[in-house]
């Protein structure tokens, strides 16, 4: 599979966006193609989660280990986080994939807000699934990242002014979305439609 990596700058704190991504059981309410999600176990900053993903004829469940690394005071330390930086790493355990590498890194941005560093690389065991997903991989991932962005606006900034999207000189996207625009965009991204979803876990 192709690798997708991107950076965005959003007008929220690293902690706010870290908390948003860490709230795995809320994913079916806003994340495209996420039919169900649950946390089956927690061990400190590590949790084990199941997700059911449905896309066209593909519908399957996979299990992952999610490691959440908060920042530390001072310089980077062995076995710990980085000063001012929040991080989430996802490690594949079981399901329809050969492998999965995924991380979110949340850093304070110059001038305020948060720089998100997102990376994902995975491969299906099934060649059929691989052929179906490969041509659309980057677009699918971009829509999923955008769904988190819209969700952040709904949760943290419901009364902001009219949406303004601009590109910084370095090519990163800086976005501010108002409540109504966020909700309209979220509808297209599958946000806040939890009432239409059901828990498919036994």
C-alpha cells in the first residue's frame, strides 16, 4: 500500500487534539467508514481497541494496541515523551491486515495552535482488498483526517466566525471552521451520525 503522511496546523492546543484522537469509542459518531469501535482493555497509557471498518464491499474488524505518550518536562528522555509534544502510536495485533504503522504527533505550532504530524502505512492480506483500496488510499485517508479536524471544531470551537481556509508558506493547511459549516461538513464526513450506527460487537 502507499504511505500517507501529512502535517496540518489547527487553532487548538496539542492536548485538545490528543484527547480527541484518544477518544476511540467516539469514532463511529464522526469517522467515515467506522461502523463500531470499543476499548477492550487498558493498561496505564496503553489500551487495546477493536474497530469495525466498512468500505464498499469490505467490512472487517481489526484489533490494535494504542500507546499514548504525554509530554515530559524538559528534554526528551529515554522511554518517555518529548517536551510539549503529545503522541499516539497504533500497533496492529489482529485482523485482515498484514501490517499497520500509524502515528499522530501533536506539537505546539509557531504562532499558536497545534501542528499535527500524521502517518499511516498498512497492507491488506487479501489481494482483492488491496486492489480495491490502493487507487483511493490517499483520498480515503485525507477524508478521515479531515473528519477529525471537523470534529475538533464542533467540540472545541462551536461559535467561531465564518470558515477560512488558507495555506501557510510551508504548504501546511491552516483551517478555521464555524459551527454551522462544521456541522454541514461533518454530515458529509459521517460526523455526529451515531444514531444511525449500531454496536456490532458480540
